[in-house]
């Protein structure tokens, strides 16, 4: 028996440590600002009895309860799992003053009539598992039920009496022990708990009471106790943290944020609808000459007539350009600066006045060098796809309208909207979304 227990003890301890590490890996991710207290110490006192209600062999017919006390240090890895290093001391007593088998057998005559064992220590490393939280909707609970199991070492010195002769073992006996138990923990304050517990200690030996009767059988004793536990460090106790309730609160918060975003989106839709109406009036081109009515100084131009930037027919048809268009680096810098300076009102296609100077230089390029220009509007992913597509198209058309108002040939300017479909940066950050809200200029 002892050899088996010696061989299995390292495996049991390794399992406890690996279990602790695994539980720690599964700990819920919490807000970085949230701190939890994970270390604690405890003291307790109660009664020691050299038997167990779980049954088994007893060497004496009557076992007496005696005073015991103990202390422990505990590390909490998750709200459900911890490792505890604890130790207890006390006395264990028993005699043969009553018969076995609940009075149906006869009292034992001869041999050892009583014993008294000084339990110098029973130290063990145990895993403690919280069974459940009582209130699923409280982030910090007040009551927990738990079970424990572990392994350790006990040191004790038995003293037995046979007739009128009392004999004490010459030195301490050391044996392996396996403690298992259960208990309840009550939170008195943020840093103090009241504990009630009961544990059974299985001893790898038949010498706890200094007596072997009817063959070798492993002894056992139990310890029922009450005590106080003191949490160390800052923050609330991780042991009483309820991740189910915390997740529920986060879900409610997410729902409130979603409702708020929906209200903002509805307001934005209303604003965009108004913007579309305004842009429809601004970009209306009744005669189809490429110049908006508000900028067309010669309305009702016949279809197919070549017009200038003001919508009036050219005096003479523009000569056909047969030479190759050469775009210089200086030309590209003008366009690049215009893209950099271009700004619109929030969620609108209205160009801000600080953009006019750069756009005027682009218009001058188009007029003096007879370049063609493609305008491509883009947005971030905020809002619906349809809304983004309309806004990107409206902004490109707004730039075209301004360039035409400065004398550029409307027929040589193409305005297209791509919505959110061609991002140049991530939409997960504000800086990335800012880069994606743009109008690109391409000379050719």
C-alpha cells in the first residue's frame, strides 16, 4: 500500500499543478483596469476524530473528538479553481469502553484498551474547486460551496494503554495522507471570509492509533472546523467573482451601445436624405451638356453641342489633339496637393473653402494643358453600402462641378463613386477610416 502511494504521489501533485495552470489559461479576460485579489491566508479551529463516517475498519470501539487547529495559504487561479497549502495540529483519542457494531457486539477484552496520539502536523497541497455561484446575476457573490482533494505528509506520536501500562512510541511516525473534503465560504467583507469545512484524511499506515487489529488496515481521521480567511492585495476577491454575471452586464452594455449607434445611424440617414435632395438640385443638368443648371450660363443648348465651362457653345470647334499628352512631375504635385487639401463637411458633399486654392490650380492645369481628369470618390465602412456609394459619387460630382465652375471642360472630367469597396487602410481605427474617406484625382 505504502509503495503504491509513494509512486502515485508525484503523479497526483503534478496533476494538481497542471490542472491549476490549465484553469489559469481559461481565466476570463477582464477589463485591464479591473484588479482581483488572488492570494489569501486562513486560520481555523475545530474537532479532530480518529474515524470517518465514510465507513471502514476501526481498531477501537469508541473514538473521542478532540480540539484541533490549522492554517493555510491559498492561490486563486480562476473564480472556480485554487491551490491551497495547509496544515493542522491536535490530538486524537479513542478507547474500548463500548461494544462494536452499535452495541450488538461485545466489548473488546485484552490488548490495548485506549490510545492518545499527538498529531504534530498534517500538511498537504490540495486543489479547491468552487461548485457554483449562488446568484447568477451578482458579479460579486456572498456564498460559495467547494470541494477539495490533495496529498501530503503527517507526523504524529501515538501513546497506547494496555491494562495499567501506558507505552509511547519512541519517535514521531511519518506517513503519507490523502485529504478530501467539502465546505462553505461566506464573504463577511471585501477582504474577510468565514469558512465552514469538513475533511477526511486517509493515512497510508495502520499506526495512527498505535494498534493493529485483525490484519493491517489503513487508518483515517476527520477534521470539522470553522475559521476566517483574509484576502491579500488590492481589488475584489477573484474567488467570489462571477463571470456569468459579468458577461451578462457586458451584453446589456453592448445592447445599449448598439441602440445608441442605431439612433446615430437613423439621424445620419435623415441627414443624407436631405443631402441627396440638395445635391440633386445642385447637379441637375436639363440640357445634358455636362454643366449643372446652376452653373450653366447658356441653358437649353442643343444636344451634341460642344460647350465651355460655363455651358455656352464654343466659337470654333476645339482642334483635334494629335500630339501625345505629357504629364510632368510638377503637374502631379499640383494634383497630389489638391487631394491632400480636399475636405468636405461631415457626412456631406459640401467642399470646405480651405480646399479652393488647390482645386483652382488643378482647374488651371485642365484649362491650359487640356488634360483629362478622373475623379474617384471613396468612403470608410461606416453606414450602409448604399449610403456610402451615394456619398462617394456625390462628393466626386461636387469636385467636378467646382472645377467646371473655374473654366474646366466638363466633358473631360469623369466623376465616379466606389463607396467603401476600395479601402487603402484598415477600417478598425479612426486614423484608417480617415484615410479611406477620400477623392482620388487621376490625370491623363
